[in-house]
């Protein structure tokens, strides 16, 4: 699998969350995603970018366009050096939140993606990778 | 500071969201709308989201909040123009927009608002 293009976007403000949505949309369009697939990926990106900002205290996202033998995809890796997630299983449950959101961010982003990986260590931070293929 | 304009049409307030809102802007709209419902003694609010390409859980919650606050202030809310791709994504995300009335376009939305307001005996 080849990484065609890589871009790192800092996430330090709610304006940056908007930028993450725009960059994700741009890459999804360039990879030939259908409108529904674009919307799903951008929505997942928005949820995770907000998590990075609100719970991780800011961080960054690496946006990559992928080509796997002609199959085209977009991969987003969000990372922060925040407090981390105590109970990953619980954090992935619909409706569970330690903040004041709806608790749909992580679980929703997982449903909207083809691939999902979550690594977190209390005190060290969180890394969430999602990918969606055309 | 940037703001989403709120137009008044008789007893109704009309909002067309045409920018990709960051979270503070969405919260600002929520506050502004509640203020205006009281100030203008509005009976209904119509929110046109036909230009919105993404409705995530935050924007979804804002829409539900506006409808709930408007309801407490004796005003009805109708959301119109949701793009099909947005609707599909919302459902998969797990958001149901409970308590929010929706219509396909502004015309149908205004019709629905008038009916609702009439049914509530506030012509």
C-alpha cells in the first residue's frame, strides 16, 4: 500500500476543526469518493478533531491519501498528548461521555469508517486512526 | 465578530446557515436565536440547512437545543433542506434529532410552521 500524499494539520482551536473538515473533504474528492462517502468521512473527522481539542487539549491530525493496488483511500490519524482514556471499551459505547457532549464522537466515527484503531494510555495521550476506502 | 444573520418574517424568524460553522459560532447562534424569540415575540423559527454539507454531533445537538429552548418559549421550530448525504450520515452517526420537526424545503417548512402555530391557537 502506497501513501500518495501526507499532510499534518494542527488542532488547537475550533477554527482548526473546520480546517480539518475542509482538508478531509478536499482529499476525499480528489480520491473520487461519492458524496455520501465524503460526508461520512468528513463527519467522522469532525468528531475526532473535536475530541482531540476538547479532551486531548489540542494535538494534530495527519491526513494521508492511499493507493492500494488501484483501491483509493483516505487515512486520518489524530494524536494528542492529553490525559488519555481510562477505559477504552467504555469510551466506545454510544452515549458514554466524560464531557458534556452526546457521547457519539468515538462510536459514531468508528461506524462511519472502514478501519478504526484506538491507542490510549492514561497520562500519555491518545491516537485514533480511521480510514475509508472508495 | 462573524455572526449568522436572523431574519424576521412576520411572526417567524428565519435562519439560513451558509457557512461551515465552528463550534463557538454555533453556540452564538443558539444564544442569539433564543434572545430574538423573546424580543420579537416570535411564534416560530425556520432553520434552513440546505447549504450545510456536514451535520456532526455538535451541530446536531445545537439544532435539538434550539428546538427545545424555542418550545419552552412557546415557539415552534422547523428545520428544512437537509441534504440526503447528511441525512444518511446522521442516522449512521446515531443522531435522531428528537423533537425536531423537519420539512423538505422552505415553502413546505413555512406551511408546517403556520399549521403548527394555528393548531396551538396562536394565529
